[in-house]
């Protein structure tokens, strides 16, 4: 599953891009009910922020769930990311714990989305 949001200007640049691979979506119900949410800067030719959600499988291995590339780490981008996560993954299970780096934007958005 993927979703792209673009600018309305003539050059049609994307502002947000979200993706979740089908097998990851189906496997979520087998994972531990703890997800880690993190954002990191992209370096190189393409700048922006990579937002990720990962979980831990029963063998204690890291299991990536969903990804998003956005222009900046704002409340709007975190809201979009967590809403898409909720729509694609969270619907399978209503109980889970979120671990983050205590980013104030994440702290503000999580209660609104979940």
C-alpha cells in the first residue's frame, strides 16, 4: 500500500510519501504489541525526513512495518504518518505500546490519532 501527496503547483513535487509492504501488513498480528516510532534526516542528493515504525518479532529481531518520506518533521507530517499507520496496520490489533524518542510532536499527535 502506498500514498503520495503532492504540491498543487505546476511542478507537482511530492510533499509526503507513505508505503507499507503487503507481507509486513499481514505479519503484524504475529509480532509483539510494541512499536517504535522514529524520524531521521535524509542526507545526500535528496533531503527530507524518513519516518519509520518498527516492531520486534518473536525471535527478538527488528521488523520494519511502515515508512514515510516527508519534507520536514512537523505535527502535520506526524499526524499523516500515524493516521496512515493506524489505517494500514493498527486496525489488526487495538492493544499496543508506542516507544519514541519523546519528540514533542509525537507526544502531541499520538493521543489525537489513537
